[in-house]
C-alpha cells in the first residue's frame, strides 16, 4: 500500500478511536450495555432482513444504470459484485474502495472505458442521496426539531423536499444524458431503498423498546447516514454515534439508547458486508453473466 494511503488509513483509525472514546465518555456505559444485552433478537432479525432487502433493491437499481450504458449483467452476478463492493468499502478502507473495485473489474471484462462506469456508479449514489434527502426533509418537518428551530424551518424542509427530484432530473439531463431513459425507475428505486432502510431502523428501535420520539430518532438516522458517507472514519463509526449523542441531547432525550441503536445498525451493516468475503471467488463472471450491447 502506498505511503499516502497508509497515512489516510492511520488518520481514519485515529479519528474513529477518538470519536468512539468521546462518545463513550459522555454516555452511561451501564445503560448502553444493558440495552445491548436486552435487545429483542426477533426484531433485530427483522432489521437485518430489511437492511439486506434495501441492498438488494440498490443492486437492482445500479444494474439499471449499467444497462442504460449498454452493459448487461445478470442480476445474480450484479448482486454478487454489489456485496463484494460492500465488503471492500467496510473492511478494506485503506485500499481500493468497493466502487473503485467494481469499476476496475467491470472495465477489465467490459473494456469500454472507465468514464461511463464511473458515471453509472456516481448516479447510483446520487439517486440514493435524493431519496434520503426527500425523506429527511419530511421527517424533519414532522419532528420536534422543526418546532425547536422555528416554524420557518418547516416550510424550508417542505420546499427542499419538493425540489429534490426536479433538481435531480435537471442534473441528469444536463450532465448525464445517457442515463435519462432510466431516470424514473432509478429514482423510484432510490425511494424504495431508503424506505427499507427506515423500516430497518424502526425495527432496531422496536428491539430496544423505544416507542417515543420515533420521528426524531429516524430523522437523526437519516442525518447520520449522510454524515457517515464522509470519508472521516472507518465505515462511519464514531460520526454516527456523535450525531445521535448531540441530536438526542438537544431534545432532552437520553443519548445512551441512541448510541446503542447506532452500534446495532453498524453490526447489521458489518455482518451483511461480511457476506461479500464469501463471494470473492465468484467475481470473475462466466460469459452468460456479462455482455455488451453495442447498440447502446
């Protein structure tokens, strides 16, 4: 690994450790431990299933982008590649990321240029972000946070929710016209992915017997999902917990349960991503799993 990447990985490890240390120093460790041990396993299983359904839906959405550029992957192989990418993203943060690995591998077999592959994966991320922003604006407007910040923020949130998809449409039309033919199904897919993630988060809350401030918890969950995308820590660990720590303290809620929720969500993410390790030997596709449609 080049020295620059080693230093970036070391910095991520340090920031992750510092963030976790700070969070744990601010919460009641006994409450956190007790809530972890008493979490309902059936609800956690439901959360795990819903989370993986969101990833499967996300993989299908990405394949729509691939097909729009003329690359036809079987759904089976595309799903394998998606889980391998998840593994790379979470467990190999110092090397090539999951998206970079998919671009490298597909370009190796596809040999039609890196640019369209990069655009497809970038748009896949942006469509997910559009769905996340839409739900985040609505949940914020319905939560106590809007009331605390002032009534004007409610109307601002509604306004932002209304412009999310028109903005995405114009951006796609101007910068990525090749993919306009799949704009509608991919945006619907993005909404579906984020809805399944929200349901997974709700199931975790149920496992912890959290029946109050649900809108606030789910709002923080979406905010933490955005923050976790920033390449500051390993797998977003630490920054998610910081989001819940300060977000719940702001509305007078006990932060220990929020940190517990964040830990459980990370565990579900990690176990799901680990499945990619067992699929690494299948990343070289047989001929029937990948082809180029020259007409596109």
